């Protein structure tokens, strides 16, 4: 929170597991002191695990949901697998049911949950069967999970799935959160999710990406998500500032 505030961000994404035992009033005071507000948070439930682990995750979610709502978290997000060893028709009903259960809990606290499709090529080869890696299939899946389930659109995964601005427009009413990162100019087999570059330093067509969001009527949060070696040698505040500056740069250019 302190680093995000010093870097100039308006919002900060939170890991709710790190603040689960905090007093909400004290946490709000810390946020106010840092001149920052909560934006999104990772959904702290392992949706692909066995039933016991999933139920433990739901128990934690029920415990932390009031805190998240009280401090102002707006969206919780988690990815879905791009490929699986189980056929789609076997895995889809189980994940659908689990997402619906999470959404029902958060809906009672005014918080949306967002599904993020993963488009990186190696992700699509991690199992014998394709699951969800495109926006259209992610949108169909989100809609099947019921009220309160939307989409997280990430420029990295959007680009690597071969999507277009029209694909963003087509799912626009479901978009509740956006991540931005750029893709280095490397062969597809060399690309990894943890080695991204700053917005504007790679090959993503941000004119198309942001144009699609504008045409879709999206007016919500935009968060840089840029893990990678570009930050080696920078302290945390300088790295955060670079993430903010480059994100604002691509936004201001369009």
C-alpha cells in the first residue's frame, strides 16, 4: 500500500490472505495514510483442487468477504485453465458450480468475481484438451456461472490468443477488470507469463486493445501486471513508478 501510494497509483490490488486478520478500521487508516484505495484482489480459493481444499477455500472466503467489502474491494479475479487433461464436458460443470458458489458469497457483499482466460501458447499445451483460452469461450463460461461473474481482460493474454478489438467489443458487457502488459518480440515458444515487458515496449497493438475497450464502453479499473526481469536493479518504488508511467503512456496516447 505504501509503495503504491508513493508511486502515484490511485488504487492498489490486495492479497487478502495477507490482511485477513487485520482490523478493518485500522486497515482503512493505513490506506488513507498511503493516499490509496483498494481496487481488485485475487480470489483466494483454489477452484481446481479437490473438494476438501475447495471447501477450505470457501470457508476462508466467507471469513474475509466482509473485510474486503468494508475496505472497498470492488472485484476478485482468478484465471481458468487454458488446457486440461480432462475433456471440457467433464471439467466444465465442476468449475461452473464452484465459480457460482464463490459469486454467490461475494454478491452478498457487493463484490464481483472475474474470470481471466490465459492465452500464452505454453498454457494452451499444458493438457491434452483445450479448455478456455479465448474471450468468447470465457464469456460463455462466465455467463453460465450466473449473476456477479464477469471477465478480466489482459492485454498479454488477449494478444497471445490471437484476439481482436472486435472480440473485446463482443464481450464488453461482461468486462469488470483489465490488466495491461506488453509481449516481447520473441518466438512464441520462448514466451512465459512471468517474463513480460512494460506497456509500449513490446508488440501488443494497444490501439486495437484500448480501442476495443472504449468501443465496449468499459470505464473501470486498469492495472499493470508486468512481472519480468525489466525490474532487476530497480527498487520497489521505482519499479512501481515505471509500471504506472508506461501504463498511463499507452492510455494517454489513445
